[in-house]
C-alpha cells in the first residue's frame, strides 16, 4: 500500500511529515512488515499463542486474587 500525502499551500514540512507518519501508523503497513520480517515456523507460532493465553490467564487470576485480598 502506497501512502500519498500532498503538501498544502501554507503547510510546514514538519506538519507534512507528521501527517504522513500518522497515515502510515493508522494503515498498519509497518506493523505488518515487522511481523513478516522473519519467517516463523507454524509450530512456533502456535506455541507463542499458547504461551500468551497462559500468561493472560495467570495475569487475570493474579488480579482477581489481589481484588479478593488473597495472596
């Protein structure tokens, strides 16, 4: 995806760069490029997802225990 940003008549260069960077961030082009930067085996992707799920469950359990006052 190509982001086209044209300079307005009285716009400064800093504002133009800021607008361009904002468009690129919102489009998600950089995030997608970073995820595809290195090849990752499907098995390791699955393992990473499983670890993330476990980590999220532990964090939620810890927050619940703190709210209840249980250590």
